[in-house]
């Protein structure tokens, strides 16, 4: 019995479809431990990955055939990138190299025998960047087309283990979102109630990007940035959706120290379907009568207007001046905190 408590390692097959490979690039940045060590200690066996494995051509086709025949057990099928149905529903815009067969057909067959199917990244989950614009490739997610159930697999699809497609959404995904999902599956500890309404793992999707944002003091006082280099809150003018975006980016930092808002860029809600076409420039906040249209999650408009007015009236001069600067120009006052 291995470390994870299974009779054999959790077998994982990884396919890449219509996308940039960014989720794999992110996954390779896993640390403490690194990816190879994590797989070994968690009892995860990578059967094949198009970028990380040595096998190619006939060797890969032989592996797929063993999986489909049941000779090689497949616990988890991971798909990165959207599925391309074009042209005219044939899927021939993306043939799996060396097979002459559409990748989407291979995915459907392998999904039917997999213990769990995992969509890695927003493209695989909902269509993502690849499905933006005119979508001439007819790209879609595994079990969603945008916010609508469906996609490459039937909306009622359930894997052999009973779960719908697990949508580890993000553009790209945080490496730990992927590895923790796989570790939960290795421990048989991920049930359907561990997924949110868009079937994202709740261990990260129950959080908001707003949580832990270093700009929260500026948000509280509605002291807003007016240009990209400013330190202030990015919500009012710069298009930040961190108060609505489901992810733990500011409490589970990227590469140990970063996030979009920490780097000065507005959160674009990349874990959500349709983020790629918000209907306005990414760094612009749409407003109606001067009020941002996208209000913080669970915040009634009347409350927001009232609180924003009070907060702006109470903004300390230090916060107001620093919000519109590219560095701290007024430091906090040094005052004794001990009384008596």
C-alpha cells in the first residue's frame, strides 16, 4: 500500500487540446515540494503528458488502446485547453498527431472509462480564451459552453466514479489547485458537495480574490487608483473584479509571493465562464450613474452607495494621497499603542 493509502498509485493521463499550454507551465512552478516529489509522495502516477513524457507516436496510441480496453486502469483524465468541434462538428480542426482522429473523439472515449475527469484551466472548463470572438473553431469546455451546461460531453455526464467534470478553472490555474485536486482524488476525498455551482473545487472557489488583497485599506475607504501605477483600490476605475472573483489568489500566493493585484494589475475573474469577453476593456470599470455595475458579491446597491459615501468622507489624508501615487508618499503616523 502506498503513501496515499491506495493499493496502487492514482493513475493520471493528461491531454492538451485548444489552448496555450499555460496551465502546464504554471503546474511546473509547483514548489514545497516540487511536482515530481509531490507526485511520488502523494501516490500519483503520471501515465502520459504530451510535454513531460518521453513516449510519442505509436507508443502513446498503444497506451490509449490499453486504457480503452481496461488493461491499463485510468483513475483521472486531465484535459487542458478547450475542445474544438469545428469544422461543422467534425472536430478535424484538431487531430491527435499520428492518429488522423479528432482529439475531441479521443477525449470522449477516454472520459467514458476514466474514474474522474478533470478540466484543467478555464478553457477546458468553459471554453475560455479559445472560444472568444467569432469562435470559428467552435471551441467549448468539457461539460460547459460558457455558463451553459453541455460542451464536448453531455451535460448529464458522470465519470465512472460518479462525479461530473471537475473544473479546476483559472487562466492559468494555480499549481496547487491542480495538485490538491489530484491529492483529494488519490485519497478518495472529493465528493460532489466539494464542488461549487460551477463545479470548481470549493477549497479555492469558496474564497474571493479580495480576501487578503494588500489594497484592502484603500478599498475600505474607496480611495481608488486612477492609473495602472497607482497604489489605490483598482475596483472603482481600473476594472478589478476581485470582490466578485472566486479564487484564493491573495492568500495562496503565486510563486510564493505574487498575485495580479499585488503586481498592480486588476483581477479579471479568470476562474469564471465568460471572463474572456467582459463587454468592456479589462482595465476599465463600467458604471451607471457613476456607480460600478459590478458590485462586490452579496452587496446590495443601496448599501454600497451609502458605505462608499461615508468611506470617502472619512478617508485619511495619508490614504487619499497614497492611493494616487506609485509609492508611499505619506507613511503611517508613529504613535504609542500602550496606554497608561
